[in-house]
C-alpha cells in the first residue's frame, strides 16, 4: 500500500495493509489532562460520559457474566514517569447510570478486588447474603425511586457472577504457543502491555463491548531517542499481534481497533540539542493515529500535513469527527 512507517515499528509494518493511518488529527487541548479527557469523553471539561459508557448504554450487553466496558492500564512501561496520571473519570459514566461506567482491571492475580470470598464463607452463604441484601435494596428502590439503587443491585449480582468468569478469563494456559508468540516475550507477565493486549482479545471474544488499554510514559520532553525506542518495543509487537490474532480468528472485521494518544509532538527540538539526547514538546495542531478492523479500509493514509508537521494541508480530523466515525461503524 505504500504506507510510511517508522523503523521503530517493525512488527506493525508487517500488518500495514490492515491499518488506516490518519495523519491530520487536531485538538484544542495542549496539556495532558484536557487532552485525555477530550479523547475519552468528547469534552475537555470533566463530567461527560466516556465513549465506553455511551457504547454500553447504546449497544447493551452480550455477556451477562462480564462488564460491558473494561479498562486495563499497563503496570509497567519504559518511558518517563511523570504527571500523566489516569483517573476514573476517563472511563466514567457522567450523567448516565453508573452501571455503564468502566470496570478497571488491575495487574496481578486479582484483576478485580474482593471477588474471592473471605475465609469460611461459602458460595451458598454468599448467595444467601446477596438475596437478602437484594430484597432490602428492592424495598428501598420502591420507596425512593433512585435509579442508583437499581445500579447497586445489578452490580452486586454482576460481581457474584464474575467470581466464576474472571478466573476463567485470565487463565491463559489454554493459549497455544503460536498465539503467545504473536504478542511477544512479555505476554505471560501480568501488567505488561503485551499481556493486556492478549486480555483484550479474550474479553472481545467473550462479548465485552468496549475494552480500553492505557499505556503511559510517552511524554519525552528530553532523552527522546532512548525512551521512545523503549516504549515502541513495549507496544509494537503486542499491537501487531492483536491485529493478527483477531484476523486469524475471524474477529477483526467486527472489532474496531483505535491506537493513538491525546495529542502529538513537535518535530523540532526541545531542550538541549545533541545527537543522542533531545526532546519534543506537546503539539495539538496535527498528529497521527491508526485504526484497523471494524469496517475500516486498510492500507490507507488519510490526511496530510506540511513537511514540518506543523499545519494540516488536507482532510483535517478533530476528536468529534473520530467519535462520530466510531459510533457510525459500531452501528449507532
């Protein structure tokens, strides 16, 4: 297809003909907090429902034993440790019922806290406790009419069912070596981006509507050559592996992958200028992201900037354009 790709992405280069690279994204946000909030919710001002919450609300559930919307942040990254914090409002439900907010999975043996029963408490005892608690909540719901009480009832029941579904979901012993090899050597280490990509595929094939992976550490204001190379090594093979894995399972055509950040970086130097140590600043005026699957035409480069990537020359795309496209492709 003739797509240009960085030498730091050798694995993604091999699936380039499945990708649509959009080079003409732009946003108003020049700092991380409003940039992330805008991409996740469509507004720089906190409080609006996130995309995952909207899709849970609009599309409904395909698996009653798992949440509709799952968030999986990486626990390990190679880039800079700084103020690129993650916070629950990025996957919140805003003014929608809270049953649609994202459920954050943790790294380690317990991706969701408190799913295991305390010592001495059997499933039968737990079931009886939830039945009694549900009856009390139903009476309170009749009295008050507060929809959040209905959400609390539903979430208690979902958590009970997740006691069986989550251990099965996260047990990858059934994955053949050929599949693990797609994602790279870190795939068996919980909390890595590679393991999160495999988890995303397992969630998708079980009917979870929206899976959002977060991998921070890209804020290279200095020491760019070393840090961006390491970050790309963290993410290149697992991202390509996810595309290949979904494709070989016949799931890519119905699964939409979107990969990008909250804004771009300048192509010119920030800080000291040395061959092996320099940095780049935030740049919201134009930047790239890629999409694959889900009705996206592969092997396409869309939009163009000037030669310094400072201004867009054709086909500008803003955050609301992206969100409208996603909603359209997902049937809304």
